């Protein structure tokens, strides 16, 4: 019985989204253009369940490059109207289009010359009639068996909000780096982190010249504690790499004579490298695939910029 109910609910909501898709047209384009042209912030407002949907829409807009905040319409009537300023745009979420608290704000919005987008199920409602653009969020029925509780209608409103946010994201040419800048913490920020933010550079970078005596090479590797050192030409370009693993294999073969060998005879001349703008998650995948613990970061001219160690990436818990 519960399974049947669950399937019926999902079927009704899926159909509501299909209906929305079929009628999406020029009004959506107008809404995107209006929100894109907003010189201030997009204030999303709604009461009850519509308010909850509005908070989510506002959060999605803000995280994808459209400055936004949620304005509680009842609180706005008691002082929070001061949060609005000329140049802002309001997105009002109200299925019936007659939400008393939003209707009471209409004169103030007009006085402040604030543009209004209505996301509603009633194009003839008071809020719709006062709006610059009306987005049709109507549904044939709610998924609630009483046809009362906002269910299919809130699904449609949420989806329309997502569609607006993503359309604005693409219109702004919002990219990975922009998204990462707005999500510095949490798993999203970690997934979008570039290796240039993680690499060991400057004084922390193990670095020797091709003619460095092996005793000094050992000292550099020990001091920098990465289990390797880069070998760098005088012009800053990469000549090679020497790792702890290389040394172990050399010691097994040559014993203590290694200390008298030339670095050029010990190092790996063409090591794996990456660019500084590579995602940390991509670097981790590459290192695990190649079974290497360190990877050198270089610019397009193969000048050494830094080193990323596997432990740096594991510590981010990217997977």
C-alpha cells in the first residue's frame, strides 16, 4: 500500500515537471534577462512552504553567481523592508498569487522602483498582475491524496528556481574557479581546489641543480621531507626527479658508491608533471593510477612551480 502511494506521488510530480517543460517559453527568457540585468541583489520572498522553497532558490542563486537573499514578507512589513534598495529585484513565490503579506508589499516595491518576477500558479492573481514577468508554476493536481498539501506545486517551484539559477550561471559564464571561490569549505570546495593552492613551493620545494653532489642531494631530500627532490636547470626548467625509491634501488645495486655518483646518472629525466590549474581530484586520480607519491607542477615552458605530495591530497578526503 505504501509502495503504491509512493509511486503515485512520484508519478504525479514527474508529470507536473513534464507539463512545466512543455509550456516553458518566452516568459522564462524574460525572467532570466530581468534577473541578469539586476544591478543590486535578487530578493526572494514567500510564505509558508513557498517561503521554504524561496530560501532554497535564494541560496542556489547566491552560490552560482547571482547575489541573493531571502526576504520574509511578514518581517518586511515590520522593518525588514529596509533590506531592499533601488536596483534590487524581487522574485515572489506564491502559488495562489494572493499571499496577503506579499500583496501588502506591492506598493512599497513600486515606490522603490523594484522590478518583480512572480513564480505562481495563478496568472490572474493580484501578485501576477503587479509583476513585470510571470512564470507559470501551475499544476493540475497536488500529489497529496487530499489535493491540499503543497507537494507537486513545490516541486515545480523548486525546479523553476533551479532552471533560473542555472540559466543565469551560464549567462554569466560562471566557471569552476568562480564556484570554488564561493564554496571554500566542504566537499564541493575540495573537489574544485586547484593544485596550485596545495603545492609545496618556494622554500618548501626540494630543489637541486643537475651538478649538485649527491651528499647535498641527500641533505635536501631529508630537509624538505617529501621523499624526493626536483632537479632544476639554471633557467628554472625541469631536468628530472630523484626519489627515495630511486635511492633504495641504487643502494641495492651499488651500495655506498652511490654517494660518489653523478646526479644525472641517478635521476629520472622525464618525470610525470601537471599544470597548476589541474583540479586536486584529477591530480589524485593520476597519482594513484601511476602509483607515484609526488608529482611536479610546471608551467607551459616546463619551469618548476612546485610539488604536490599524495598525502596532501589524501588529507582533503576528495573521495
